[in-house]
C-alpha cells in the first residue's frame, strides 16, 4: 500500500470524509485525555504511554514505563518539551487517565500505567485511523481495530514501536503542516474546513462562520484568528478581496492535507500488520 495508490483510489474522497469525521470525535476536549485540546505533542505522548506500558516486563528494567523513558521516547518525535510532558502527565493523573504505581522491585521508581479510561480512548483513536482504510480496502478489512479488540490493542501497542522511525519521518516530511500539528486543535480545525469545503463549490468562508469549531475544540476566537493568519501566510488560504473577512481554501491546502491523510493511512496499515503478527505470536 502506498500513499499514491490511496490518493488515486476512487473511494478516497469518502475515506477523507470518514477520516476527518472520526478524528473530530476523539479530539474534542470533552473526550480527549486530560480534557485538553489536541496537538501532535500530546497525541504522541498518549500513544507512547500505551506502547511503553504494553511492553512492560517486571524483571527487565529497560522496559519499565517511567517518566524518564517517556520523555526520551517522545523527544524522538520533536514536538513535546520535558516541561510539557510533566504538565500533561500530572493532568492525566488528575483526570484519572493515568496512575503512577510503585515498581514492585524498586520502590523508588514510579511506573506510568494507563487506566481503562485512557485505554478505552486509545481504542477509539485507533479505530478512527482504520475506519477510512475500511472504506478503501474492505477485503479483508481491519476488523480487530474497528471492533476495538483489546487483545489486538495490546499486540498493536507492543509492536508499534518498531514503526516509530517511519512515523517520525512521515510527520516531518509534511513540513507545511508542522506548525498546525503542534498548535492546539489547529490541524483538526483546518481538516474540518477542508471537509466543509468539499460540499461547497466556492470553498469560501468567513472567520465568523467558525464559532462552532472554536466551541467544539475548546479554543478562543483569537486562537482561530492566529490559525487563519498562519494558514494564509503558508498559502493555504487566500482572500478573494484583500482585507475582507472572506477566505478561500487553496489547492495547496487540499493537496497538503490529502497527502498527510494518505501518509497516515499507509502507516496505519503498517502498524495493523505488525499487530496481526503480534496476535499470531500470542496464539490468536
């Protein structure tokens, strides 16, 4: 499976719509762990917490899911500072998404243990990645992820670490999107605009039209204005009439986000295959 094949697939417009719809559900602050707005630093931190815990072996110190190991792993992605991770982890503990437990063989160590609340969200987040792939490739499909299978979740998390280097390279290859991935809720807001524009020939909107997105994703009007200004500077938006409040999405935005979605689906397919291999190794 390649990004080019996904982009050329006749079902891609529907897969894009499903990708955006499903991700909007899991990135709302009322649902997102810690009740924060989503950005790539927090999303990767959550994924790594689940992966580290899945690989925990009590007798092997190298596998212990400690705060230090989390920071070292997240640093590979280049989006979350140690201070951000400290703040986020503290918040996850406060909201019941994470527990700090003593390591039985070393009482000085605290292990980061995701609660069922976080693991349930992780299954929904994982399913959001595979829903569009099911549209494109229904046979044999991606049933374990779509059915929120807990054994598959564990196998997937154990093996996904093998794909980290490729995922990191993919993220940084989409350079036009890096700012929006790292800014709270910016990526999902622009994806929402892309989704809306698909139904409108003009591809045009006003800042005032985005009040529902500000409310849904827990950001201020000023934050929305900052996102629009950055998108205009990047060449993702243009104003048909200079200094007027109307914006129009450009082909550059559509191409960048379509490529990002296709790249994401390629890596979802890779980690699904790794998860299947893990299930087989576990006797499933």
